[in-house]
């Protein structure tokens, strides 16, 4: 066998592959431009900073503490944004339970008496967090608040030339222990969340949502594209089957399979990893059903616009990449700016992660609107896929 013949055959294969790539510009564009588009959206929308936590300061009724927001904002720092100063503790705790605010600071009413009695005053920092990572961040902010408040008190004491809140002279100040003089207050973090999952437990439902979306999108898209390229759509065209029947059959088949995977995974999370399930299983099943339906609809849309299995895989992986970046799996959606933040909810998993976490860790959700978003995504993607696939069957 001559070297020339070997090179000829190798170059023939090279030419065939290059021609096949050029003949599929859509696949080439999705492969090259897709990741850059995702990174561009990420760079445009991600601020790089955590948003300040919305905070209510509760002061005791009849006390002599200031009531203006600015005074407390100077002490709180950049991590907390003082939304209101009030004496209504019950209303503030109700807003915290409804997740309308992030933090409730309960100011002490007996700081002066405790100081005279050589006691450290406790400031309650109340949060409602099921995310252990955010819980750690809240602890960090509470310690910073404690240090800032103590610094303010010591500074005031130095300016007045006497122990803070003491009007009896230096003799009484001498009886106060140095550790109380150095740190008159301490922050006490109180988390009112119904559950406190570990990091592994907390991310379990998020991983389930991500798996369900990627599996549903990829499997149904590959199935349809394989049938398009094998000539089955030509048989569908001359057969009595309609596009609606084809789409419905695909949705039911892959919905049953994805549902079985979801049930097995959920059982593993609850029984194996001890993930709490505080809501009725019916609510969790509803979220899983809507997540699967909207993901299957998205997969059908990808199949309708794809001309080959490699392009289908590429688009499915791009959806997975976007989901990891934007869905709240790694970075909180609230850290993205508009209009990217609104666009994120077009990903089924972005809604599924929030809803599964709320129902499993809190027993309910205040984001009922995201259930309706999943309903809208399911109907919208399935309708769009039906319209696109009907045109494909007509051309077949």
C-alpha cells in the first residue's frame, strides 16, 4: 500500500467532514456563539455584589432611642438596608415570616440598666433562612453589626468623658468589668426558618431540578431529531397520525420516564440524605410535574429547530450551561440586574429550584406566581413546538 493512497483516503475523509460541518451552519453557530452569548449575558447581568438585606429595626415603645432610619443605617453598614424603624414587633415578625424583609433587628430597651449592672446587652438579629450559605453570611453581618455598635458606644463614651449611659460619675464606671466596657452589646442571631438543612441537604432539591430539566430536554429532543433524520416523519405525513397526537405521545412517554426518575431520586434524598419534606407530597408532585412538562416542551422546541443530533446535543448543553449560571443553583437570581433577571425565569429549572426548596424546607411558598410561570412555560413551549413540528411534517 503506497503512502500516496493512504494520504488520499485520509484527505478524502477530512474533506467529507469539513463539508458536513459547513453544510450545517446552525450547528456551527450554536457551538461557537452559544457559549459567548451566555457569557455576555452573565457579564451584563451579574453585578458581582450581594444585594443589601432588607431590614426592620424594632425599638421598644416609650424608649429614648432614636427613630430615624439614617441613624441606624450608619451603624448597620452596607450589608443591611434599613427599610423601617418601628415599635410594632408582631407586624415586623409577620413580614419576616412572609419573606417581605430579610432581617428584623430588635433593639434593647435596657442598655443603660444592663451597663450599670455590669451585664452585656443582647441585640436579637432575626432572620428567616433555609440556605446554610446565606445563614453563614447573616452570622457575618451580625458580628459586623455588633462590632460597629460597640465602636459607636465606645466613641460616644470617649466624647462624653464618661462611661456610656452612666450619669453617676467615674466611681461606678470603675466597677464595670473591662470586657463589658470593651463590648457593651452582643448580637444574637435567631433563625425562624422551619428547618435548618445542611449544605448537602439544601442543594439536593436543586440538583434534582437540574437533572430533571437536562434529562427531559435531551432525551425528547434526540428522539424527535432521530426520527426526523431517519425518514419517519415522511411516514407520519402519509399516516393518520397528527402532529398533536405525536407531541402528546412523546410528552406522555418521556413524562412517565422522567416522573419515575424523579420519584426514585426524591426517595433517595428523603430516606438516604435526610432531606426534610415539610409540605404535602401533592404540592411537591405538582412542581415536579410542571417542571417536567415545561422541560419536555423546551426539548421539543430544540428538536424542531435542530437539523442533526450533534446540534441537538449542543443546544441541550447550552441550556444546561445557562441553567448552571443563571438558575440560582450557584448564584442567587436576586444578584442579577434587569432585564437579565426577568429572562432567567424562562428556564424551567429557575422556578423549580425555588419552589422545591420552599415546599421541602419551609412547608409552603410565598412565590406562588412561579407555579403559574411554570404553567405558562409548559403551555408556551408545547404550543410553540407543535407549531414548528407541524411545519416540519408538512415539508417531510
